């Protein structure tokens, strides 16, 4: 999984955790989704930190954001 893919997955899982918060039985599940989202976010950060280490790792982070792009879109 590339850095941008980890970032995308972290956003998806964090959104799911947010959806489950406040739903009674969903509280424990929300915590699990949040923890897994955090792990993906850390892996994305590690990949972003390694940018410049090789062209293969750098290329996905340099693409302009947009539909179909591998580059994460920051809010």
C-alpha cells in the first residue's frame, strides 16, 4: 500500500468511526475504527517523510490533487 493509499484509507476509517460515535452499541466499534485509522495515518506520514528517498515513492505525492489522483487532498 502506498502512502497516498494509506492516507485515503485513514480518512475512510476516520469517517466511519465518526459515524458510529454516539450510537450506543457503536462506541466500541468506533474506537477500533479510530485506532486502525490512526495506524494508516502514521504509515502515510512515514511515507510522506520518505519523499525524496526514491522516484518511485515520490511520484504519487507530487501529482496534483483531483479525481483519480493518488495524492491526498487536505481539508
